[in-house]
C-alpha cells in the first residue's frame, strides 16, 4: 500500500510539513517494500489559491491509499474523501517519525463533520 506524507523537501532526513497544499514535497512510502519516493510540490507552494485542491489531485494521481498530514482544508478533504483516500492527522517533526507513528497505529484518521463540505 502507498501512503503519502507531506514533507519540507525531497530527502529521507526531511522535516514533516504540517501543511498539505503548500508542503515542499510529498513523500510516498510503500508499506510492502519499505521504500520512499519523493514528488515535489513546488507548483503549489506559491499558488495564489487552489493549492490544496491541486495537491489533492496530485495525491490521487499518485495512487495512494492514505495521506498523513497536519492540516488538510475542507475543499481538499472533500476531493480526497471522494476518492476514498483516508486522511490521518500527524504532528511529527520528521518524515521518519511520521512513518513510525503511522506504522505503529498511533495516528487517528480525520473525520469531517461539516455536512456543507
């Protein structure tokens, strides 16, 4: 299974980025082979608007089953949820720490309660 993590930059020693749409990069962790691949998110870092929705579409296109991030806005949440991507809240400091928390079941998934989304 592929899990997306929001990170600052494209390297394993990177910090975890708690922002979704404006994160520096997306790390894709494959739970089967324990490999990490990186995809930059530069096009969304300076976007005037719509960064979350565009990042959500990129996540969908990468074929992940879940997203681990600190904050996912309501529009991006809706796009991801409609594609059956589970969103987990995380406050880790590093990518490695976030992967460990995900792998050991320490993260809770987001549940959006606003029916207007």
